[in-house]
C-alpha cells in the first residue's frame, strides 16, 4: 500500500523540481523532522507565521527569537537551511540545498485535509527523513526484519491521503494558486502565550 505514498512523493518532487520528497502527516511535522535531522540549536522565527512554528522550536528546546520579516510565499528559519513553504505552490520552485517543507492542509492549494512533505536534493537526507517520519524504519519492508538505526516519530502520510493527493494533483497544477504573505498572519509576539 505504501507504493502509493512513493508515487505521490515522486509526483510532488517532479512538480517542484526537487530530486526527492518525503511525505508527512503535516507541514509542522515536516519542519520538526528537519529541525531534528539538522540538530538545530539556534533559530529565528518570523513574527508573522503560523503559531505551530514557534511552538515547535520551543518543544525541541531550540534557542530562538522572533524576527520582524516581511516575507512572501515562503521564508527560511533563520540560521538554518529549512524553508517553511507551507503556502508555496510553484512549478520548479524548489530551492537547492534546502529542506523545503510543504503543507497540504485544507486551506492550501493542494487540499488534502492534512498532510505535508519535505523536499531535498540529498539522497542520504531523504533516506534519513523517510525513516524518521516512519518510526525509524523504511515502509516497504516488515519492521521486524529491520535493524532500526534512527529514532522515528510516526509522522508518515497515509496511503489514503497520498491517493487523494494523486487524484487532486492535476487540478492543482492547472489552476493559479493564491498568493500568501506575512500579512495573512497575526503578530505572534503580542500573544499572551509568548509573554509568560
């Protein structure tokens, strides 16, 4: 059944012009896996973004601070090669040497209700993130036969979601996406949760 996930990953990678894609259950988890893989210790986060990003930085005990950043379509987490491209839909839009994290949440251009992916141009990174997303194992082999060598996080995309993605992909490719920017998000430093 996970061959469908592989097919979806290949289709998304081809659309963005990236060598590899790792499908996940959400963009937030794609970013978390990227932060964990890179062992990030220091980062900046735009003051205007989705609230799960600073929460994830806090959850991982990363030293971080808000940055006033007027971004459009995507942004890079400061001091990293991780790009939050949750709202970015562009053919051949992959930025080389980055971990570009995508969202397929219900408001996004490719609407799968829930889902995400990490784009990369490094094969070893792809294999590591694939394992990390799927309980430390490769999904096409029985886990009992594998000598698990990396911590896994159960953040994989289900085959049902991947099939929905394959079904909806032609329509998404044929339509113009909405443009998003920092102005679509509140100023997070003003929220009470960040002032305790």
